[in-house]
C-alpha cells in the first residue's frame, strides 16, 4: 500500500516464503553488502567505508537497465548507508546517499517476520520492505512501489531456492 503526499512518499511491499523460518532467512539479509547475490539485476554491491555489520557502513551498488531507448543500457548506481541493524528483531534500515536515479531522502526498513499458515500455526515467514522518501525524480509513486515489490519478490525466491538447495 502506498500513500502519495505533496512532500513525502511512503510505501510498503512484502514477500511470503512458505517454508523457511526467520532464522533461516535472516543470514541472507544481515550481510548488508550481499545484495548482488540476492538480486540478479544488481551487478555489484560492496563496502566503500565503515566496518561490516556496524552502523554507518556504506555500500556501493550498481545495476544495468534499459533506458528509454530499448537499445540503450543505463548504469544506475547508489551509495547506501546502514542506519540500524537489529538481529534480535531481524530488521535493518538504510538510507540512499549519492545516486544517479533521482532518489532524495530515501530511507528503507527491511524486516523478516514469522507467518501463520491457514490453520493458525506458525509456518514460513515474510520479508517486508517499507520506505519513506521525497518524490523520486522521473518516477511515480506507484511505479516505485511496483519496482520495490518486483525486487522483493525476486529476492524472496532466490533465498527460498538457496535454503532448499542447502537442506536437500
């Protein structure tokens, strides 16, 4: 669900993982510089400053996408700073610093939460991504929310596959 306001945008997306527990999923997400291993469209993600798993850690990420002309590839990049990491609650927050995609004052929080199945028993988990941002230049709010949802669903499938391969 997304809310469009004059000065700030807010949105949230979630992805369900039917089998894995929060304890199985969290290690994939707590490595802040692991994004390129979870999202096929991310070319690189590495630490540029700070100490791994410590607040203030800055990662540099790139991805290559098609531009407005389908023959033109566009390299997108961003520096993102880790603001909060809480392993006991299985969540972290980060902000986008420098970037070439129009993001300003973008802060996101990623959470892994247990999920109940249809019978009310605990089963699987959910990854939730929420954000607050200034309007993003060149994007509409619904377009941004769809983009985040696409990446979150892709990430959840990659994590599910990796856990299945490791256990079986």
